[in-house]
């Protein structure tokens, strides 16, 4: 995550100001995007983010766990900003405990429309 993005997320209250990312985070994030380059909800490949299924600020021990990561986009190509709406239920301060199921459901719905 870039330094500016980190500051912006802290300003929005998405991650606590005192949260410190592991030195390995950028490497794990990069590998996740190589392995999972498409948004899990809509299939978009632009402006994708790595989202923690169980939030980093509540579960720092899962920060680098690949099974705790999902790719979601910040575009509105399909009419929805997946990271915001699927990952955070419409507010970056929210936690969606059903993010995996919701992303799968959205992907299946959009696949039927194509």
C-alpha cells in the first residue's frame, strides 16, 4: 500500500492511526494480485485492491495470511464500487463478515447478465 493511500485510509478511520503494516505486506500484496488479478465480485482488473476478509486492525496476526485476502475493485465499471460496497457494506468503517459469499453472489449474478 502506498504511503498516501495508508494516510488516506487512516484519515477515513478505516485503519487505526497507530496500525503498522508488516515489512512483508507489500510483497504479500503484490503476490496476491499476481495470483488474483481480478475483482472477486465483478471480474474487473483495473483499480483493484487487496481487502482483508478479517480486518487488519482487529486481526493483525492475519495480515499476511493469503486465506484472509480477497481482490476487490475501486471502479464502478459494473455500476458498483466493489471494495466499498461488497468489502465494507457501503462505508469504509464497516466490516462485512460475509464478504466472500457476497462477492461470489455478485459475480454469479453479473455472469448471468453477460
